[in-house]
């Protein structure tokens, strides 16, 4: 498998109340009494990226907000006022602090929070989330929806987790997807997530004029890193990642999509890799102010 990159930068937001407290050991957390909120308190100025091996350091500002939103299992979110906007950060990379993709996403989030201090950041880590499987029963429900019928009884119950993820996606005013390129495409968990949320009568509908997307007016930023450089005429035909993501989200009505790409990451000197990451971070700062 051609594995390029992965996982998780954190998301941060200013809010009150939490059910996790940071213990002395930064990798352990103490569960508090309130089961409805999941904010992670940290000390201001702590980088979410430990120092990499071989002397490399992740680039992340010390001036970061001191709270992080942790999503509830199943997509339930703490109730918020209608006037509060939300950025959904979808993480589709499995490498944690070793992620090159997230070195760019971290800078994007830092700048975003500076210019959008009232927004909530909702983090959804697809490699940690127990995503619902598209079983035969759930697929039967999809065909009912395609026929213009509603869900009922056991089918409706079987779709509760799917509907929760759809509502969570639609509740966001903008989305940030952090994903590497795997095998010229996207990681399997991101494909599974897309297959879960892109459902008839929820994200698109059939009309006499044709298919209509139901997620119009939202913005999306996709940050990715790639082992190779797919910008040349010779390599572009192998890039199934950007065309697919643009097509599927435009299909559901999202036309304002920005890509931030760090490439190439593999088979080059470290100075070249670092320069490409730096260039992607600079673009991320610029785009973050205009979301």
C-alpha cells in the first residue's frame, strides 16, 4: 500500500464547562460529572505536537486558545445558541503527532481561531470514532428513501446513528477535512464517512429539474499531504483524491471548496519536505482568515 500521511491535529474553541480535566500526565484524563460536555482543558502555550525525532519540530504557535472541543460518541453535541457558528474538523489521518498533514491543519486552526474567536471547533477523528456500518438493513432503508418513502419501525431505529452523523455535518457552517492521500485516493475511513452522510432526502434530493444538493451555502477546506507530487501533467491522472472530493461535496451543494496540498513528502531531502510544508502552512494562514 502506498501510504503517504496521517492523523490528528487538535481543535480549539473558547467555551465554558467540561467533563475532562488535564492530569499531571498529559496523556491521561480524569472524567468529571457532567456527561454532556467534552472540552479538554489545557494550559495556554502548550503545543499539541511533541517534538519529532531527528530534531524536527512541529511548527505551532504558543498563542493557542486553551480549550478543545471533544465530540461525543454518536455525534451528539452540547447544545449551543443559534448565533454561534461551528467549524467541523474531520480528521482522516492515523499518525497522531507524526502527521505531516496535521502540521498544516494545526496552523490553519491557530489562525482560524484568531480571526473567528466566537466559532466552535467540533473535532471528529474518524480513526477513533466508531462509525456505523452500512448493513443490509441500513441499505434497505436507503432504498426506501430513494423511492421517496420514509423510514419507520426497526429501519428508523437502525438509521439513528447515521442520521446523527448527517445532522452533525449539516449543523456545521464550515468544514475542515484533514486527510492524507492513500493509493492515489482517500483513506478508507473517510470514504466510509462520506458513504454514511451522503444520503437521499438528507444531503440531496431528486426533483423534476434533476438532483439538488441540500448542503448549500457551506464552506469547506481540505488539507492534504502526499508522498509524491501530483501537480505535473504526467502525475495528474493518478490524482483521484481532489477530483473525487470536489465532485462528491459539490453534488451535495458545497461549491466553496479550498484545497491546501503539501507535496512531495517522500523521496526528497528533509529541507525540501520542510519547505513544502512551510508553503502549505502559509497558504493555510491566508485561507483561514477568509472562511
